[in-house]
């Protein structure tokens, strides 16, 4: 069990000066590899996240089924405007998602964000969000893995445990190249631009991905959309030709700050450049995608195995609107409920989330507010696209850190966010830890830690 490995790792760190020595090495590794989110170090604890092989396999099987179900919903929605309306797209999003990206997969690289309670089996894994547009953290995970393997405490721990990092960035690059080859029709090198605003706090990860591309001999540079020009069928960024965009800029921000008539949008829609993830990824990136996926109206789209996976791994989620819908209780019984009164009465077990925000913005945890505040939040949710989602158990683990020169072990909550290649194959896993239940690094709290497979020797 991974819990046994956690206890043994902490015992090891308590031996002699291993904790202090590990903290010194980690600080140096973070500095040398640029592992910072803006100005803040990515990690402040002294052990990685441990998963057993069985836990990782469970994660992989669940993601494959959920990913397949998402794709069926997406294909059906693209052909059915009534179903598509459930996602809450804006008028301009409705316009751009129909652009053909030149390859079949809507999100070659994506990330499912979940909470995974050890020892609870399949029912302990709940997916709460789907990042189908610009999943971050894969290169950070790999760089942190390399840093942790260098820690004296980890070296001592490996005397009685096998630990294996789970690379994530290579899977991202491979998925990007698969999309490029399908778009181009031949296996030739692209001219890659990693595209986002130069001032974003994740810039340090772009540098890591630049190294990943260069290690494969692929021409690559980091560019800002404000430096893009499109003339005579050729996209350039800061004067450099581009045939492939690894899009890290959010589509919403690109549309808002540059406009739909900007160089990047024109080049993509003209088919002059390949972009991953493409514009059509916006449909599943909406938080409403989990509501659409788990709604009883979509059940006929899925196989029995996919239906079972949705029921087991997707918490009850609905778009906030006046309607009747099905609710499955803890005993497995289905009930028809009047949605708005139902969620008003169940404040302590419900979460409200805006349909298209990130970094924890606009989320209301029902159990943290009073009835009046909750009712106002529901009224707000009716005026703009929101989802309501049933509360899930947020696991916690003890984590070691150096505090005032001494080893301190304290509980922190953690999530489990596997990276998917082409919607169904797990390649690595992001883990974030925090004392705040939102567990969001973008919002300014918590840390990233690398995820390792572990087994006793």
C-alpha cells in the first residue's frame, strides 16, 4: 500500500540530517531548473506523491472509459444544436468550434482533475473537472521528478523501496506530433511556437517544453500572440515562421485581447498552421461538459461499461437551470428532483462553479457559506452559465517539510490529475497539495509534487 511507503519515507527523513540535507538540495534543484510559478517555488515538501501500480492502473482504466464517453458526447453535440446548447457556449465560441483542425481528436492533450481516496477502490475516484484546452503541469512534473530523485532522503528511501517516476511531458509532445503528422499528411518536422503571453506565471514551464522539443531535433521557440502576423498564407511570430502552434494561451483570452480577426485566428481557420489544442476543444473544456456527460438524457450514447464508469467516477453534476432531473442517492436509488429547490436545500453537500473560469475563480463551496449567501449564489448562477456539483471527499495525507530548521509533518489535502494523450491514454499524473480545499496553484495556494510509482523491494 502507498500509505506504508509514506510512513517509511517519513521515518527515513527523520534519520540524522537527511531532512535538512534534502531541503538544501531541493532548494538548489528548484533554482537550477527554474521550478517556480511566477516568483513562488513550485514545491515546499520533501517527498513525492506515491501511487501503487494497482492504483495507477485503476486510474488508467477509468480515464479510458470516461475519455471515450466524452468523445461520444462531443461528436453527438457537434451534430445536434439542442445537445450543444447544454454546454453554454457563447455566440463566438459557437462560431469557432466548427473550424476543422485537420486531425480527428478534439483535445490531443488534456487533463482530468480528480480526488482519489486511497483504499476506497473505484468508488474513491471522482473526476470533478476536465481541462480539455490548455492542461499545464506535465513538464513541471517531470522536472520535479528529476529533482526529487537527487534528494538524499529519497536515495535512502530507495534502499528498501522501488520508486519510478511517471514521465508526462513526453506523452504531451508525442500527442502534439501525432496531430501534426495527421494535419500535414507527411512525417516532417514542424516549426513550433509555444504560444502564450510572455508575462504569465507558467512561462517557466514553456522553457521546459522548449527543451523537450529541442531534444527531438524539432525547431521551437516561445512566442507571444501580440507578435503574430499573417501575410500571404504564412504565420510568423516576432518575424519567425510558424507551422505548428503549441497553444498555451486560453482561447477566451486570445479572442478578448486580440480579436477573432487576429493573425492567429485567421491562420488557423485558413488551415495555414496546425494548432493544438484546436478551437473545437472549447466544447469539452466548459465545466458543463461533466454535467452533460452525467445527465440521464445522454446515457443512451454510452456502452454499459462507459455508463458504469460515469456513475462511479463523475459526481452528480448539472447545469444550474429550472428543470426536473434525476438524482441517484447513496443507496443507488434514482429520484426525480426539482433542481433549484433541491440544490437550495442541500447547501452543505453542493458546489457552484462558473462554466468557464479557471484558478478557482467564482467557485462557491456550499458548506463554507450561510443559507442567504448560498441563495444569492444560486440566483447569480441562474443569470450566467454555472454548474452545480455534489461534494466529494477530499483526501489528505501527511507531508514532510522543514519548518524553522526542523522536520515538520502535517496533513495537506491533495488532488489527482492524470494527463491524457488523445483523450484516453494516461501519461503521467499531476498532484497538487494544499491546506485550502480548492487546491489550486494558480489561485496562489499549495504546491505541485511529482507523482511516483512505489513498491516495497
